[in-house]
């Protein structure tokens, strides 16, 4: 009888992809979706903030209390930052680093405790053929980051930027497209750095992807402003490009961008955003609120600039200290209650902008339906806006073209 493995995934899309890689390698084990049925629990951890570390540790402690006989294996970014201490304190049975994921089938057979951290130069070559419970396919095209933003630990736990070979990416997409996937999301640690080490580029990869039969829509996880060059801009009118780009600004105060050791500036960001918005795109961004040295003066300027930008989506984070980063040592920390107020102000502005944008986009919405929830189907349109659908037909994993949808503040609705 095969032993059963349960996967608990924390953090970003890249981690979600890494979990799929590990699942695809388990030849001698069964995967279970229930903790209680498992013999082994693989924790694919996140370490982006002290809070993320605490969540992982809290989960491991809860397993120890509820299921003391189960073997817990730590994987993911936390294995590189906290793996040693968790292993030494016997909180986990084993630790595996990023480069060891593809060997998981053999590693999980070990009868004695193990600490197999590997290196930070590896990039997975596994071709994932199925995404359990997903209608869209995530493709990891690169690993690591060469940026050294002052608040970020990720380059130190995922290594420097390195790209997957084009042929491996294209073979994976070909396989998935033949399995019925039509939408592909390119992901990685710093996706826009793709190709620099292989003498190619994101734009060249996108062109080759678009020629594969069955590829209907391509989304890109997150780009840095400086990575959007003329070659990339030439693709903005292509029908297979999702009409939504996520471009990470992190702030709109030039002083704060310097404090954060960023490579962008507000004036060039605004010019870029206006150019992309003029082609009918929705634009999202990442934004850190309450970073050390963000005074009332910086915030007033920053929020005014946010109002001027054609933004439709936002991932807003209240700054969370991460030991081992420059930001953690900075003076003039912003109080948590102030950061909370600023976060609320920022997200309200973008919600209003998103509502206005959706009111202008009520026709020709191409929606990939994902699942049904509370009697309604849900899916994302080309602008990365969620649409709720009422239908008597079975729509899961189907594409639908919608016109004259009902736009409410809290979301879009339609009937078929």
C-alpha cells in the first residue's frame, strides 16, 4: 500500500507551481487532499516577511499537536532561511531546498531524518502536464532575482536571476495546450528579467508561445517598469495578450523609491502607464504602505500621484519587517495603526478606479470560466476582472463571450 502525501502551500504563485512540480514527481506515493489521511506532510513555505515565517511555524506546531505521528517535511523559501533551526529543534523530519524538488520521490523514502538543502543555482526542467483543480496553467519561466530592494529577502533564498530554456517552456505549453489548457500565466521570482542570461527576451518568448496551436491567452505575472522595452510594447495589440499588465511600482514617492533601493521613478512610471492604458489595458501594481521613513509629507505626495495614475488593480501590503534586510535596520518606523489607515485609503482609491474602468468595458468580454461558487460560475475576463455568471449549462473550464454585463461596485454579473 502506497504512503499518502499531503501538500500545504504558503505564499506566491511560484510556490504553487513548485508544489505542482513535486506532485508530478511522486511515482511511489499517493497524493491526498486531506491532512488526516496522510502519512507525510510537505510544507512548501514562504519566508517573505517575519509574519510569513510565523504562519509556517504555527502550522508546523499545529500538526505536531494534532498529528504527532505524521512526518513533516519543510520545502520552499523557508527551508533556506529557517530550515536549519526547525530541523535542529526537531520540529520537522526533513528539509529540502529548491534544487531538490525534482528528487522528492526518492527523498520521501528516507527512513531517517534528513537535511538536503542543495544549491541556489538550479532551475526546474520538469514538464508539468496537469494543474490539479485549475483551468489556467502556470508556467515558471525563470527563478531568482538580481534586484536588491531594501525590504526583500527573496534574492537570498531563491538566488540570482536565471532563465528556463525556451525549448523546455515551449514543450510544456505544447503539452498543456494539447491537454485543453488555453490560458497561460508566466510566473517566476522576477519574470521580466527573462532571457538576459540566454541572449533572448520576454518578447521573443511570447511570440513563439503565441504560435502554438491552442494558446488563446497569455498573462504575465509581474513586470518591473524598466523591463518594458520597445520590443515588448510592439506586442500590446496582439489578440492573444491579456489586456492586463501587472507592473510593480512599490511606491509613488521618489524619496521612498530611493529608500527602498528601487530602480523606477514616478515621472517615467506615469509616462509608461499612460502609454499602456491608451491601448485599452487594465494595469495593476504592487504597493508597500508604511515602509520606514514614509512620513505624512511623503504619503500626501504619494497618494496624490496614485490618483493621477491609470491604475485598475492593486496588491497593497502594509510593510512587514523582515529580519536580514536593510529596511529592518532603518529608523523612523511607521506605526501599525497609521499604516492601516493609509492602506485603506489606497485600496479605496483603486477600487473606485476599477469600478469606473469596468463600467467602460461591458462588451466583448472573453471569460474563462473556472468554477461555480454559491450557485454562480466565476471566471476572469481579459482585463483580470472577475465575472459572476448565472447559467443552467455546465460552464466549468469553458470560454464564454459576454456582452452588456451588469456592473456593480462589488463585481460584474451576467446571465447565459
